[in-house]
């Protein structure tokens, strides 16, 4: 599990199926090591994006749609058994952003 901050929530429509989709982009925050130091992720591992479709994944779609920029979330990963690659399994809200959209968007 990793802690991240939401940097973008974008709605789109799948061109082939017409399904509404919620795209979520997050930035992974540093983690505390056992000796008290901070571990910063590699720059290539900071940005995490995932999508939830209204038909295929209605729970994810609803959860992603309700998030806003600046929210702190926990990311849970799972492993694809066929490709052996991790993917975002669940995103849970930890703390809502104290800022409004007008404070964060220029």
C-alpha cells in the first residue's frame, strides 16, 4: 500500500463502447523507513494513473468521480497472474483536501 495525493480527476467517454470513464492520476508521496529516514520513490514511479468505467467497474467509477484534486488516498496494488505486473486494485480516501478547486487551479 502506498500513500498518494490526487493530482487529476478527468471524465471521458470510450470511443468504441461509449462507456463513461473516470481517469485518476495520483502522485506517490515519500514513505518513512524503519530508521526514521524518508524514502523517495524514483521519478518514474511517482505518477500513478488508473481508470474506472461506469459499466465495467461501477464502484471504482463512483469512487474516482467523487475524489478531487489534493485529496490524500491509499493505493492498494494487486498482481496480474498472467503478466506478473502490478496494477491498482483499490484507491481509498484518507483525508479530503482542505483547498477548493479555485485555490489549486490557476
